C-alpha cells in the first residue's frame, strides 16, 4: 500500500505562484509515474501534468503548459508541482497520483491517490 500526501495549497492572488508537494510513504518509487490532477466543485477530475519515474519526460494539459512544471526527487520520495502565473480558473483541489510504468493522462489509469490540497486563486 502507498500513501500520498499533498501539501502547499492556499489562497493566492492572480499572477502569484505556488509550489505543491506530494510525499509518498514508500521507501522508493521505483518504476512509478506520477500524475497531478485537479477537480473543481461540480466538475470532473481533470489531468494537469505527469512525470516519468526517471523525471526525464513530462506531459502537461494545454491549459497549464508554460505555466506549471512538475519535477521529482526520488531520494526523498517527493514530487513537486510548481505553479506560476496562476489564474482564477486554476482554483480546484489538486491531487497527486501514482501508477506503475508509463505515464498517463486518465484518472482510471492511476492506482494510488492522495487526499488533495486546496488551491484558490482570487482577488
């Protein structure tokens, strides 16, 4: 079993930045891709970003590309999501997730999920 815990969310102004962290209870994350998803009230959970186990390949949703960056530190079992130039439409609960093998963009592909951290972008 794997436990994922997100942190770093909060209330910010449009144009501000936040860095989210996702810490895993596993000793190692060998061969796991990590994903970031978000969900606003009344909406379906949507893909944000994903990163391979090696950290050499990343993919982003069109809505965040150029503003968000994901990275990982496998020695610390931690994944990061750097969010810049935040917009009100980025407001959502952000989740990290893990899947064995190749990265994916679909919720149903992921085996393990954190409980989420709230990000609110408002003036």
